[in-house]
C-alpha cells in the first residue's frame, strides 16, 4: 500500500526568508570595486554625489567647482617721470615703465620735443605734473607726461634760443622689473647770465604748533626770517650797535 503523505508542517519561523548576507566588496589592483547588486564599478575616493565610474581624477576640481585663473597685466604703465644731473655735467629726463614701451616716435617742434608711446598710460594723476628744471644747469625748462587718445606723450620744453640734439634710449629700470626710458642732454652753460650767482628764495614762514605756556597749552613758533638785505658796500642795514 502506498505510504501516507506527510502532514504539512505548521507555519513558523523556519519558513521566513532570511536576509541576504552582506558580501565584502572585492577590490582589484587598480582601486576599482564591485558591490553586489550595483550596475557598474565605482572609483575609490569618488566625491559624494558623483556617478559610478565617473569620479573626479586626482588633482582636478570636482564638477561645478570654479577654478580662478591668475591675472597677468599686459598694460604699459608709466610709473613715474624724473630728472637728474649726471656726473659728466649733463642731465637726463627719465620715465620708468612697468613693461617695455617699445620704441617711441619722436616729434620735434619749435622750442620743444615730444616722444609718443603707443598704448602706454599713467594711473596716478600726480605723475602728470610738470618737472620744472629752470634752476638747474640744463637746456630743459620743463618736462611732463600728457595722455592723449590711447597714447602717452613725453613733452620736453627747452630754454628760449636753445638748440640741442638729445640722445634717447631704453635700459633696465631701477628695480629691475620694468624698463626705463631716458633722454640724455649734453653738458654746457645753460643758465642765464648771472643766474649762477642768484640765491634761492627762502622757504615760506610756517607756524608750528607745539606744547608750551601759550594760550590753550600751545605755542606758535615761527621759522627764522631771512637775513636783512645788504647795501651796496656790503654792510647790513639796521640799527648801529
């Protein structure tokens, strides 16, 4: 006789599905790992939110990150103009530039000479003030920088009746970072007759406020005044001692 079928077992915990055991991710020598159930490999160290297999390479910014670029100025800036007497008795007008201003064009006129620098400009307005040189033994009366329609003009005015042939050129700047343009003037007797014996005028009187016994605890002090004028005989005017 056929054996009776076994009675069905009572439902219990034995029929409940056990959760799948977590498997450790398998790594290869290239740092790529594969997780069970994933759709593809990932990259070790990939930033959060990046897609599998598309992590940011080392040394590069993550997507969406803006990387600033270093700004390099290409402007030709006249940093300052100057004047000096040279050891050989001559004189020079100099202009320091941030970069090489190339060769300027030269424009002579009656009583003056101008050098035109294309693309150069000044940033500080006081660099446009004139250099007054009438008290020095130089054929130059004054010099100044004048901006004009994308150009920079160096205008040199000579003393009346003076005719000279200056020499100009470029050399390294005083700090070595830029270029210095120079206009060299020859030595000579350029001062008007008798001007070498003239005395420079005294400085203006200045009132200096300082601590003292004066009103409000402050006293006014004045610089000594200029000496009394001389007579024709050379003696000083004033009361007899």
